[in-house]
């Protein structure tokens, strides 16, 4: 028991992110029809388990039938962002009130990493604000921009996303635990403008604005229309690219002294990249089947010149 409690909270978050990413990677070795049933949602989700071959069709149909018992509406995406914004508000309240939950986590982290430098308090505030702004915009888009989906997603997808946003909201401040605890004892001024702040904010808001543009563009398309304007001419899922850049900017902002990136947020980015990368791969295949392979030929899925 002591060995478990001795593990710093940041390491628990990192382990969750990397474990979840590893699980998604492991699913990629499954047969395509099985993988599609377990991972796809929205328009790409198989509805009848159809595949070539009678035995394959029967197995896929059986798996689809079993999976249907663990489904939730795709429109529940807004739950993720309500939770994220709620966690942002909760941790802000905990800091202002010197709450017991933040204190317990911060003390556990500080004990385990006493020799490691802690994030500057100003960058803790800024990283928290960046995540809160991202969650707020995505919540707004769920209600006022994107079209509500009627297709289901698996319950495990929903639960995994809720766990992700919970861990991410801890990750943006946990490596600043020492500084947080110290700020409760003394009234040192908080420095917000440091050398990396302008570049981190510039990268963040550039990706933030572009992702909103992508979501508005997709929402304006007629049902099942092939997206081909702007950055969609070069990338299948540029909104996923923006999502990754947003978390990269937060990781850059939240890095402790002497580090380029915040390890906990970076592990969260690894999960996002793997998860969205798998979705982008499936999206490109679906586009090729529905609109023709020539439509997506030469387009990167998510990461220019790489994937």
C-alpha cells in the first residue's frame, strides 16, 4: 500500500495516458471488421456487421450485436467538455480556497519529486487557462456549431474520454505542486510574462482559431459531402491536427524550469495523437470507399509529411 501511495500523482496520469494509448494501438492488429466495430463511431460505424464471406459476416454481426448493448448516443460528446470546464473551475476554486483535494495531491507530488524543479506559478495559471478556454470553446461548438449526431458510440469510448479530461485537468498543474504549496505560505508576486509565454500563446491560439474554422466548415457541409476546402485540401482531418497542436502548446507552456515540455501533458498528447490518428486513418479509408480513392490520394491523414 505504501508503495502505491508513494507514486506521484503525475506518474499516475502519465501511466493512464500511455496505457490507454497502448490499448488503442493494440486494437490496430485486429481484423478490420472487428476493429471497425470496436472503434468507429458516427457515419463510419458499421450498422449490420456486413463483410465478405458468410462466416465473417456472422461473426461481425454477432460482435456488432454484443457491442450494441454498451452504446451511448454520439451526441453525448458535450459531456466531455462540460466535465473539462467543470474540472477547470473546480481546481481554480481549490487553489483559491486552499482546498483539501488539491493540497493532498500537491503534497503527494511534492514529496515524491522534492529534488525536481516545479513549474512557475504564472505558467500554472496560464496552462490552466488555456485548457479552460479550449474546453469552453468545444462546449460552445457542441451546442451551437456542430450538428448533433444520431449514431451511437461505445460506452467505453465515452468513459475513456471522461477519464482523459479528468487526468488532463490534473496534469496541467500537478508538476507545479511545489510552487502552489509555497504560494499558499507566502505572498510572492505572480509573473505571467516569461520568455516562452508569447510563443506558446501564439501557437495555441493559431491552432485554436483554425480548429474552430474547421469545425464550422464541416458543420456547413451537406450530409456526407466530401470536405475539400482550405486545409482539407491537404489533410483529411486538419481539426485533429489542430487538437494535437493545442495540447503541444499547453505542454510547452506548462514545462518546469529546465524542460522543454511538460511530461504529463505530453503523455496526454500521445494518447490524443494515437486516438485521433486511428480515427483519421479510418476516415481516410471511409472517404476512399464512399467518394473514390482519387479524392484522398496525396492527402495526409493528420500530420503533414508524416502521417
